[in-house]
C-alpha cells in the first residue's frame, strides 16, 4: 500500500535565476519549509549548474 498524499505537500515550479528557464513541477512540504525554496540544479538552457528559485 502506498503513502497517502497529505495536505502539507505543495506543488511548485522552479525557475532558473539567470535565464528564467522553468523546470518540471516538484513538491515541497510547506509545514517544514515555509520559506521560498532555493536549489542548485543543472539548467539545460545555460548548460551549467545554476540556482533555481521557487516560482510564484
């Protein structure tokens, strides 16, 4: 039996801080991380690792 999705999970998109490229939707737990998410990921458009911020 799989885990039940709770109401604390929030769907969001990540946007590259340099070029503005938006990557696939991800999830975060809004109870544990109420502030904006900021992750370093590989940007296909810039062709290097960049900082991705949570899109509004």
